[in-house]
C-alpha cells in the first residue's frame, strides 16, 4: 500500500525520466526497422533487467508508445509494433470490406449473436418506427487480415428483414451481401456521428487490445436510395488501427439520431 502521495519519477543520468529514455530507444529501434510492423517488443521484465528499473517503468514507456500510435498492447500477445492505420472513408456510401479490398487487405466479419428484441424508443425513432416495434439486434466483429478492427451492434426492422440472422450468417457477416438477399442492391448513409472514449473490458477482449485503450465510436443510420431508414449501427473501432476519412456528403441529409454504420 502507498500513503497516497505521488512518487517521484525515476531519473536517468541526465535528469530525465528513465521511462522516456526507454521509449526513445525503442522508437529509434523501430525507425531503424530493428522491429517491423507486427513484431513483438521485448517483454517488460526483460527490458526492466536491461535498464535496471522496475517493470512498471517499462510499462510507462510502452503506454507512451501506444499513445503515439506506434505500438499496440494486447493481452496474451505482448506489445507489438503497430501497422499503418487502415483508412475508413465515410461518405454517401460506406463499405469497410470493399474499402479494404481496394487496399489489398482481406476484410472479414463474423457474427457473435443475433436476437429479436422489443425496440427502444430511440432506436425505433431513428428507423422511423413506433416505439416497441420488433427489431433485430445483431452483434459482430470486423477484421482486417485477421486482426480485429471493430465490433458492431446492428438494429434492423424485423418486418422488413425476416430471418436476418440467417441471411447475415450466410453472407459471412457482410451487411451489403445480406441486404442483397432482400432485393436491396444499393443503400446510402444518412448520417454518421463520431466520438472517442476508452474501451470497456468486453470491447478490449473482442478487439484484442489493452483495457482502457482508446477507441472510436461510429453511430450511423443507413437508408434506401429514397431515404427510408433501414439500418442503425453502432461500431467501436480500435483507435490505434483505424483512421476515419471524411468524404464530401454533397446534399446528403443528416437527420438527428440518438445513437447507433455499415461495416460490410
């Protein structure tokens, strides 16, 4: 136990905190490509022995590198050199999987669960339905070359999309492909709202990131070309792995909505 007072940082010979020198050394090694994207950095215990410090000092250096977007800290996988952030264009039409394909990245998705629920007033209002209307609530994870990028919760009208759980599973987690099962060849983004916060324990586990890592939250509504809303979705993206690119919307409407974007 501590007495609640802040402890002075461990200083190196030049008066700077040792964690910063460790971070600078690791950054230099990454720049020299001693460690390439995807490589795992030495464990905190090994670096602590090398620098003669407590492993918590090394972890502070890791946190600094993570804040800079240079590494990712994952439970069970250690601290890995990050890869360039995957761009996620947001415009009139949004498709994570097709955007990844253009970059030579294999985008995949898998369904976690699906059930019908009595829609809450806010979700029903966003979809132009009466409060309490039956909705599908579908949860899934999106990956890029096998690396988790985001986890999403989708809401759709049961009447418009009967047996959507089966259609979504058959479409291998692609919203776009699932919609084609219902004769919807095209749809548009009505609105997208972006916020940032820290990941909760469940999200950190699904995204394979450290608890309380920064995540981006995309809340959006998709509609038919005639602007009839059909899809409400809230997506949580690993902040160190994704980059939101805002594209011109033109005269695209932006109706107010409470929360919950199309990931496939």
